[in-house]
């Protein structure tokens, strides 16, 4: 434990924060290269390093996966193949021939997802008519309409608005025929008109597809003044949301779309919004000596609050310089400006935290809850000024609770799941409904502050969590892989709340965790469980997922169980010489079934946290979380959100 804590402290930045690399699949570096061709700014040296990164992640069967060890994914493989052809790889090279064979054996490039279709259309590899209709006039749709920007999630909004400009302009970047990907299609691409088909038994999806066909038919008839008005509104929205140095939404797809949209609208190379967008993209690139890749975003606030919780649970005193620095840095990142979330809660006072360095318009519930718990462990409530800041954040969090008692990530009431049936939304993540993991996080925080089951927001949350429990006893994990993540989150929330661990639903959850423990003493679960729930809890052991299972079991009163002892032994025997743990697995979730994340920090702070909790509880000592809770309940002053 001490070695792990020292290793983690050695990675702290001079200003007090932590930031670990964040890795997605090969589509992000591929899209980065496509963007350079769009702007005509290709750096051949970097392109070669990114091509090496892409090649190294190819399966022996020719495909590329969405996560380490996962099955081949058609869209990822097509993008990787196209990027390598642009980089100069010969189509006759063995790895390219294998990729081409795999694509055709799995239905051909006709079967790629919508975002891959958009890329292919932009580079003249598919007609634009094959892309779902997204007219710029969406900008005029009122909130009460069947579809509107206020009804979709933060990430969808940030991607869609600049994309409306791209769809209206329909750019085509010419590439030499020999660098194209026509060979990946069964039908010559220029002869394809429709790729979305009507499906029996899917009335809502078919209705939206019919609307899509109608919109495409009438698109040429839209009066010019209406289209131009819509584009002006889209441009204003894009520029207003691209003011910070982190770029629009601080996520790669949205920033890239914004940069392309501004250029298509005639933005000069020195246009401030364009320059900031390009720089925000460059800030995501990690260049190595031999290879390079582009991150989907960065996670400094998330990494810092979790590292802070881990070192304080491991015994770092609140007066420790590292703790003080981390706490001050986190307070400096608190968001006090209104964001898109105000659309549903206009009277709510800001006070949350975002995920990235700068994303003020989009603070999120998950980061805010975790930051607050880290700050509480670090002694934030010992300072009167900081108590006011904490109160403002808790107030914001309470105001973000959904009517059903749950919490979502970025918005309130963003649960219009029927919109996942529109042709554009084949990724199935257009909206932001409440989830068990985030709801449990908020329960855990409120419990630390002294609120109990009788506090109305907590009572509503508990009702939601009981309804969401799976038959096997586990909870689904939306933002981490998967049922182990969800079950850990809920058990820790219930444990902090002091819920009777003898209750059947808690025993059932604890027993499920015991049942899915691997023979080596660890726990692991593959991203494949999002595709096949029958695989829940199954996978090669990882340090991060083992830590989650241990924390969940200990919260359920299982500290002295054989399973917990074996899990601790697994962490001890797999610790490397640097005091850390090696982990290639992707245990973070972006969009289930579509996009996964490898947080390079997860195998550094979560195992430390589990070891520290075990060490304290085996000695009969309270954890730092329990020490904070024992001093409550805390008087945070008047919380207006409770009147909402």
C-alpha cells in the first residue's frame, strides 16, 4: 500500500493535479489523420507514427477491435484501413489484404455505422445521400417538438450542431483513386443511394426512416433564406460554445466538427475560434518516439479527485502538501457559470465540476460527486470559506436530480429514449437518462454529509436503485465496465448510508460479486457484457475491477470474508516493481457497444484505495470516509434546490 501511494504521489503535477493518459480505439487517431487531410496540414512524420500505432492494434484476422482483446469491429476496421491507405500502406501488403478480406466477409463497407459513413462521404468514398438527413433547420425546432437540441445529450448536441453545417455544405475532399476504399464495398459506392432499410416489427424506427426519406426529397426545395438563417444560428451556437481553450464540449469529435464547420463557413486561418479549436485538438495528441495517438479527451479532474481519495484513505493527512495542493487545484476548477443544463433548471445556481481542464458549459454529476467526496476526505469542511463552496456544489447536485429519483451525467430529464430510433442515432446513445452508478454516487456523497434515508432526495434515489437491480443481484454500469462497476457503485453508496447489510437485496448483490470471482482471486469483466448480458461478471482479472469488487464487498460487511482476502492477495501478487499495476484492459465506458475507454490511471489509484480500505477495516479503524461521516451531519446552510 505504501509503495502504491508513493508511486501515485510521484505522478502528481507541480500544481497539485494528476492527469493520466486516456485511450480509445484506433478510430480516434484515424479521424485525426482524416482531419489533417481535410485542412491540408498533414505532418508525414506524425502520420507515420500514428500509422504504426494503428497497425500494432490489428488482430491477426485482419480486423481492429473497439477495446483490447475485443472482437473485430467493422466501422473501426474500415476507418483504420482507410487511414493506412492514406498513409501509404500498399493494399497488397499482407495486413491490408487481411483487413480487406475481413471487411468483405463481414458484410462489406455498406454495413458501417453512420459516423463512418459521414467520413467516407466527406472523402468521396460514398455519396452524401447515403448519410441520414440532418437539415440545418433543426436549429429552429422548439423544445416541445418531437426532436430538438434540448432533447438530446450534451455530447450529441456538441457533435450535431457543427455537423449540421457540414451536412449543409456537403464537402468532398478528393483523394487519389488508388488511396480510396472502393474495394471494401460489394456494390460500387457511386451506385449506392440508401443504406438504411425498413425493418419488420420496428414501427418507431420505420416511421423515423420514412421521415428521413421525406427530408432528403424536400431538401433541395428549402428556400435559401431559411437555410442561411439556420446556418447563421448554427454558427453562432458553435462559436458561443467554442470560446474556451478546451474546444467545444472538450471532446475530440465535437471539436473536429467545429473546426471543419468554421472552415466551411469561410473562417480565416487566424479566426480566433478556429485557432482555438485546432489547438484544442493538438493538445489531445500524445507523441512518442515510435508511435502516436490522439486521445478522445482528457480527464484531469476525474483523475485528481480519485487520486486524492486514494491517498487520503491510504493515510495522507489533510495537512500533507500533496493533499493541500490537490484540494486547492480542484477548488480552482469549480464552475460558476451557467451552462446548457440551465435549459431544464433555469433557477439553479452553478457550482459543479467538469471532467476536463476547461468545459465550463458542461459540468457533470459524476465528477461533481467524486470531487466533493475527495474534498471531504481532504478536510474541506474545516475551512469556513470552503464550506460555502461545498454547499454550492451540493446544491447544484441536488437540483440535477431527475423526477424518477435518479441522476444522469449532464442534464435533467434527458430521457427521450425513442430518439435512439432515428437513423442518425445508430450508436444508441443520443440521450442522457439516469443511471444506477451516478445515482449511487450522489447517495454516497449525501450520506457522507449526514443525510439519511429519510432525506427526500435520498429516499427517491433508493427507490430508483431498488428498481434497477438485476435479477442476479448486480447493477448495470453505464460509465464503467460493467456490472462489477455498477454493483461497486451502489454497494458503496448503500454502505455509506448505513443501510442494513443483512437486507436481502444487499446480500444478493454481495453474493453475486462472490460468485463471479475468478480462480486467481481477482475480478474481471469484458466490454462484451454490453452485447451479451449473459457474460456479466466474466473476464480476465484486472486490478481496477478487482478493486471495485473489493470496495463493494467491504461496504457490504464482507471485509473478513475469504473472497476479500483472496482479492487482496491478488492485488499484492500482481503489483509491479514500480508499486503500480499493469493493465491493458478497457474498463471505462463511453457509449455501450460502441465506444470504450482505457483510463491509464485506473490501475494506479483504485487498487491503492482498496488496499487502504482493507488495511483500516481489518485493524478496526474507520476509513477516512467514515471519519468524515461521523463528524456530521453538517450544516451547509440553506439549500435552495430543495424547494424546487
